[in-house]
């Protein structure tokens, strides 16, 4: 595209300023993994203008001890002046430098970091674009966020992009930004390699934060499950698993969205954990604050005794998730009332038993427990023994 002056794959329509390229530029290609003939055939099959491509990897040196010229490969950052010389000697000028990969021309990570720094200065001083490639491993965590690891540091680079395989489609590749120093990361593109050709998908818009769209799907699932503001945790996990998300993914997404889990009232199955949204908690807190305000308390105290009842009018108790909360608390109220009645009955039985015991103790005359047959027999046997 650079040698032909073609627009970028995501430039569609005449209204897009990127749809019109500035014109073809000359390219300096530096590579070591294939010979010049192989690289030339590949570039030509992709439609590149070979008249505008200059390949460079080795250069001649003179050994004074052996008194002969030798050819050696490029070593960066020490041989950076050789690249500067290529830029100066090219009559038409070079607008793009491609080094694939840069790690093949550096002896270690420190040398590569220094080479990146000097290449950045060269790009700024010579007004030329420089693109380098580096090996890296890209994976996605449970939330679908990309995790890129490499032994080569890229701190000196102004823009860092990555290519990752789509876990759901092994023939699809995702090209998205990882870091851009001068602006917000733009959306990336997806592509496939078909018969040696790169086929871009201009309609794809890869989010650099969520390339797989998994975070967006989890958020939509939780918003639907908690549309009333509150739901039991088992229901959240069950409905989330039906959407293809495990508990770890749902908990991480809930933490990111401000969803909290708290223990409900009661014990056992009646006192499970509930998930609630931030808006639901704020609405409940506002209702409680309004109900406990001094003005409302004063009105309730001044009201007649027969009118001091709690009324569930829509104006005072209507809030998001009210139907769900009432459905959950109704059986607990019934169980609580039955438990209170049972406890009152038990307490009455204990009171009758205690009155009976106390009466027996009073008749004994000593304030002790009334004698039993076992105690009487034991006392008589002890009295009959010789002393």
C-alpha cells in the first residue's frame, strides 16, 4: 500500500480523510529470515511496486589484517550510521523503513532498547516512518483482556500494536493497538491470510481494551439478570452459566461494575447471598435516609396513636426491585411469625413446669428438690451401715 499510494484498509468512503493517500513512497526493507529473492517474490505477489523497494541486510567491510573485503550482517545499534547513509544516498528519498524482526539484529534486550531509542530519534530527525516487528506471546484472560508478554522491551517506541489469533476462529487474526503515546488507542481490524494474500475486514472494529468483545457480553448479561437491581447469587450464577460465563468471570465483572454481594436475613436457604447494583443500593439508602429524617420522625410522633401504622404506599416504598424484594421476604415473614408463636408456646410450657417444681420444693419444707424413691433408698441404705 505504501509503494502504490493506496489508502489503508479501514478507510472507506470519500468522506473519510484517510481514504485518500498522500501518494506512493520509497521503502527500505531490512530483514534476515529470508533471502532477497524470496522476500521480493512475496512482496510482488502482494501487489508491491518493486521499483520503490530497497532491500538491505548486509554490507561490505574491510579487514586491514587480512587486507580483504568481507560481508557481514547488520548489527544494531552500532550500525545505525549505515541506515542513515542509505537514507542520504537515496536520490528520491525514503519515506518508510521496515525492520523484520528487529531482535535478529540485536545481541540482547539492552541493545534492542538502545536501538529503539536511536531509531525513534532517526524517525524524528529524518522525517521518516519506521516500523519494526518483535516476537511476543499474546493470550486472553478470563475477562477477555489481552495479555502480551515478550523478553524485548518496547518502552522507547511511540506506538505498539499486536497481532493475536482469535480463540473462536483459528483462521482469523486480530490487529489492535496496545499503547500509543500521543493519542487514544484507535480501533483495530481483523484479517485473514487466504492463498498468500492478506484479506482485511474493514467492517470489523476491534476494541483495544476488549478485542474479543467478551467484557461487553458479560456486562450485558449481568445488566439483564440484575435489571430489578437485586437478585439471589444462585440465580446470577445459573443464568450466567446459561450465557457461557463461569462464576469467576461473573465475580470479576461484578467487581468492575460496582456490584456487591451481601448476606441476606435469615439462616440456611432463607439467608443466602444477594447481588445488588450500585443504583439499587443508592435508591434503598435514599429511602431509608428520607424515612429517618427528623421531619418525618416528628410527623409520626405528632400523629394520633391509631394512625401510627406503616403504610406501604407506592409513593413511600416504591423503588427498583421492590417486587423481587417482597417476593423474597414474604416466606421469611411467615416463617418468622410461626417461629415466634412456637417459642411463646414453649415458654408457656416451661413456665407451667417450673411452677409445678417450685410447688414440690415448697411442700418439701427445705426449699430443696422433693425426695425421690431413688434418693430415699440411697439415704436409708447409708443409715443402716455400721459406723
